[in-house]
C-alpha cells in the first residue's frame, strides 16, 4: 500500500509525499479516498483480507459488480485500518450496532479508533478519528427527477423553505449539500439517540459554511457538532460529521 498525503484544493485531491509514520492524534480527522474499480487480481487479493463471514456475504450478492464493490470496499478498509490498530488487516474483527454501523471488536478497541465509510459511483471515502464517533457521506451530483418529493419527505420544514427559495440553478447543489450533511450526522451518531431526518436542520445554501443548526428544539446541542463539506473529486460532494471542534483535517489517497 502506498500512502499519499493530500490536500483539498480546487475541488480535487492533490498528492504529496507520504509520511514516514502515519499517526492519528486525538484532534485529527483522517479522510481517505479510493477507487472501487480495480483489476480482477487486485479484487482477489483484497478478498483474502476479508473474514469468513464477509466472504460469505460477498457471495450472496446477485450481481458480480456489487460483489466486487463490497469486496474492494471492505478490503481497502481493512488495509487502511490495520496499521492504525497495529495488526494485519485479515486479523481485524468487527462488530455491528443495531443499525448496522461497524466498529472494532473490543479486543482491538483499546486504541479507541472510530471509523465510517461511504461510496458512490466508483469512489469510496473512509473517515477515521480517535475517541470520537465519525460519519462520512459521498454523493455523485446528478439529476434526480423526484428531487422535490424526496426533499419534502426527508428534509425538515426549514430546509425545504430554504430549498424552495433558491433559484433553479442552485437547487441541485443545495439538495446534495443537505443530503450529505444529514447522512454524515446520522451515521456519526450510529446507535445513539435516533434522529429522524426531518428532526434536525443543516445549512444547505451553496457557498454557505456547512453547519448543524438544530437537533429537535436544541440549537445548543447542535453547536457541539462539527460538520464539514468538501469535494472529493469533480462532480462529487461529500461531508463529514464529528462531535467537538478544532479538528485538524488530513486527506489521503489510497493507492495500490
């Protein structure tokens, strides 16, 4: 595995020299990007890093392309996560919360590494923190004919009011801003207090800083969360959510 430090600039990741040692400090957030479309031999190599249960799950996918995405996504997660924990990737063991969020089994959890992943249209993102839950979401920006109906069903009243106030040229970007920020927060709280998507507000106007505005009727609790948006590649948008502030963000490209 080649590690490349990358800085976000002009909606793209720019590779830099890798560090000698990869260190995840308590106030750092590491975001990794990877491609899911890999040659068959690399898919097979990554499959060797999966647990028996994960291999069985992979075989249950009806379509081969979905099986490959699962194998590559989980295989890369294990490849990245192993050095953070200090074990071989195939030795890692995961447990899953009531809503399906993966986490390290207790025997590997002494380092308090938390992680989350998301994929869209051939790209996958991974987020890592220490001692704090994290959520990430990535979406390919595309035309959605049912966009207004989806917003009415899942967004809050305030978010829908803002969306309707925007010119048509800005609505698609605002929709995906809202969707990724809400998904990142929901994934961060994982098995914590469940929040319906319309029970909290996020900032969504294009050009407006990403922010969690309200949880239920509580704006103070919302202010404890850090929401950050970024462009992992042209045509994509993404967001991360982690509780607390003053985070140092590092972006990395996984390359085989």
